[in-house]
C-alpha cells in the first residue's frame, strides 16, 4: 500500500514558533557573560548583578535595554569600558530568526556592536553567523558567516541586494575572514538604522542556504507584523544570500549572542586606516578611554527575537525515515496519528 505525503507537502512553508524572546521572559532566557573578551577589546563585560545595578541591562516597558558605560573617563592601559554580553540558554541547528530592534548602538568611533549566532566548541567549530555587525564610523551593516574549512559559497539562486566581499571560502585563514556581504543601504546599521525608525532583521538558515533580510522602519511584511505564520518565500530579495555549503554540518548548536565591544582585533586594528584616526588619538583604546560621551547612543532597545522552525518538514522527514525502516508499519493508520508525537531528537538532527 502506498500512502501519499502530498497533503503534508503544502505545509512545508509553515513555521512554528519555538521561542519568543521579549521583555516578559528575556531575563530568564539569556545568560550574562562576564568573560574576558576573546577578541581583545577594550571592554569589561560585567556580571549580571553589576549590569543591573549600574543600569546597563534592564527592562524598560516592553523593551530590553542593553547599554554601556558612557560616563567614566578611563586609562587606556587599564580595564576597558563596562559593557554587557548575552548568550541565549537555547542552542539551534537551523530555523528562521526574526528580530525587531527600536534602536541599536549608534555609529561611533571605537565601537564594535554585534548580533550573531555562535556554535559551541572551539571556534570556528560549528560556525558563526553575524546578522548585525560593523565597526567605527561604518554606515552599512556587514553580514558574515565563519566556519571551518570546506564551506565554499556562492550567491543564492535568487540573488541578493548586498555586495559580496572577496572571500568565498568561509574557513579561509582559520575562519577569521569569513564570507561577508555588505548591505546596500545606510539604513542597515548604527545611526542610519535608528533614524529610519529601527526595523526588523530576519535570518533564514537551512541545510542549503543562509539568508538575511532587512525591513527598515515599518516596512516589514504583514506575516511578520501580524504575529501570524511567516513565509520567507514572499519577502523578496534578501540583503545577503549564501548557498553552496553544507550549512547543516558546518553550522550547528548555535546560541544567539548580543554584545557591544570596543576596539579589539577588528575595530582597534582598523583604527589607523579609519577616519576615526583623525580624532586626535593615536590608538582606538586611547579614544575609547577618553571619550565616554561618544557612547551616549551605544545601546540596544530590543522589542523581540523570535526563533521559528519548519515543524511540518520535520514531520515529513520523520515519516520518510519510518517508511524506510518498516513498510508494513507505514501502512497502518495509527502511523499518521502518532507521527507528530514520535519525532526523536536524533531524527530532527538529520533533517535536510
């Protein structure tokens, strides 16, 4: 007996909400990381208690506020500027991530803010996906994916609005360079993003592609703003689109990360070639230490981050596994009745 899966295929674009991170549950969903900065920034990531008592991390109405110390003049050779770094309790191996920010850190010399996903293990094992990131006086977002060697990418089938960087091997140089796409609008980062009224960043990650969309101000599609079922197929051309890599094996077990760094391996090492070097300070650390006022706008106002997944596809894949395991079981009516209750974590991890 042959049982058609056609009725379920139509559900393949239907996303199911896994987590909705908002002011209501944010504090219990993210860990405050008070570690030394692995990128050698002029920063001190403070523990949760200090972040709260100093007002750097708090709930304001229905929004999450995450800021930096913007009052203290520091020594450029001493501890760095106080800031906050967050890591989600939950890790992911694919899905659709939709985030709404009313404000992100405004453009400033010495600044290095990021909204990203980080795989577990020794970096870049299990990858890194940078959704929002740039440095110093940059006015355009740089979306980048990093990996172990073997992730050679092309632009996806339907193109992208942004401009790809030179690197196509995302593991080149130990993964440090990554594969970057530069946004095509100054509404994508820093002050330009904020002046446009904030907006939505959405990232779609499957085994065959990673895409990033930007919807400035109130331009997000109705299936995002209504709280209904989002369908990326109807969102038009993304800012960034990577294809050609095994994103299931090289990108996995990734936590959502948010932080605001200063100087360090990127912003600091780029100081001399930046217009920021004309501010009268020979190093990034010297500027960041002496000018706390420059970081008055260096804060995030987060409305939500939603993590969603294609539960329908998981169900189809689980059923295909069971068909292969036992043709006789697949003919029984109860197969369909119990399918959605019997998807195991190992089956989920094999979804392509």
